[in-house]
């Protein structure tokens, strides 16, 4: 699972893989190299059966500050070719978000500092968000005359409703971790010096659970956002049939009957 990265770091322990965005001098701003490396690490995590939970976090005082504007500033000089934003998103950002959302393993965003622009969207693409008390969020796109991207607007609409999503996207205000918790798009807020330990505890709990069942549940939740009731009931029946054939299901039932703690293997 090791690889030579320059913009991220990866570690793995006891079924948990941690990907740490590692450009602290630029507040972990996203550039092309980070996109390549992050995509590689996510594919590795998705395919590795030993990985049963993924944690995404940042080095230093930021989670991710969004696009590295220095990388694209050449497109704004006189007579320069304008940036093709559509191609830029399709090639660099959208695959990352799709991988986070579709990976059938639990993904935790451990937000250690500011998550702005696409960095905010990346945090929203995780299944759960645990934040340091000093962390903050900002839909910063409006401040440079752009619209939210990387799935951020959809995720906000689904998690906080239209009015709050519009407020966050239109005004681009910095939102504290505590306010994010009260708005409902953050699961937990902890003291800064407890973030790493509390993230490890949460990740360890998830990694010890039946990974296949969690993955199917994640698929079910993603589908439920757009499904009608009859379609959802049928899809639930299909996925339950799949889950019922897993070794972890058998282990869970036997453990309950035998009055012992289940030993899930993630399969």
C-alpha cells in the first residue's frame, strides 16, 4: 500500500487507511499532482480488502483550501488561453468525488482546519465528518465569480435544505465547526488536540463492523436520495438478498444466538 507521493501521505493500520493531504505551505490547496495522487490512493483503498474504513484529513492548519489558484493563474494573463473549467472539473475533481461517494466502505472526513471551495465539497463527499473545534467551512466560489462545484451544492441541499444551502453558496461566509454541527452537515466536533484520537476511535469502530453491509447501506442511501418509494422498496429487497448471503451476516446471527461479541471479517 506504500507509494511515493509528493502531495499526500498514506498510512494503514488495523483496517483503517488514512490519506493526509500534504501541502501545508499552501493550506493543502488542490493542484493537478494532488489530483493524480489522491485518485491513485482512493483506487488503492477501494480495491484493497484489508481496508475497511478510509479517513481523509489534512496536514497542518488546513483540511483543504480548494483550487491552487497559482497553478492556473497563467490562464488569466493577457492573450492567454482561458481555462476550460468543464474539462478541468471532469478530469481532476469529479473523479475524486465520485470515488468517495461510490466506494463501498465508510469514509470519514477528519476536518482539522479550514475546508474551503472544493475542499468543502470533498469533506461533504465523505460519509461522516468529525471536526476540530477550530475547523471552519466556506463555499468560497462566489468570491471569485464562480458557482459551487465538486458536488458541494447537491450535498448541501440534501443535508441542510434549500434555504441554508442558498445562504452558504450565495454569501460564501466562513462557518465555524459548531455552527456546522448545529446546521447538520457535521457529525461531531471535538477539541483540537483530541481530533486525531477521536477520529481513530470512530474509524476503528467502523472498521470492526461488517464492511460489506455498510457498503451496501451506503449504496442504498445514495440511491434513496432520488428514488420513489416503490423503487426504493424493491432496491432494498435486492440489496438485503445480497447482504443475507455474506459471511458477516451469518457471524452476526450466530454471535447473537450464542450471546457473544461478533467477529466480523468484512466479507
